[in-house]
């Protein structure tokens, strides 16, 4: 079973990963819909792991 600290560490790691993907995309700005689509894609990929 995961501890609270491990859960928080995982959440921080995911946020950092999303931040890096957005920053390194080369795109200057995103719409809310584009961000939601990106997050959906990441969630689907993580579910496949």
C-alpha cells in the first residue's frame, strides 16, 4: 500500500512531467481544450503502462 508521502511524490513527479512536455513542445500558448487533450493523452498512455 502506498504511503501519503509516496502519493504526494508521485503527484509532484506527474506535474513535473506534464510541465516539461508543455515547455518542450515548442508551442507558445495552449487553449484549455488543447491542454485537456494533452492531459487525456498522457493519462491514456500511463494507463497502458
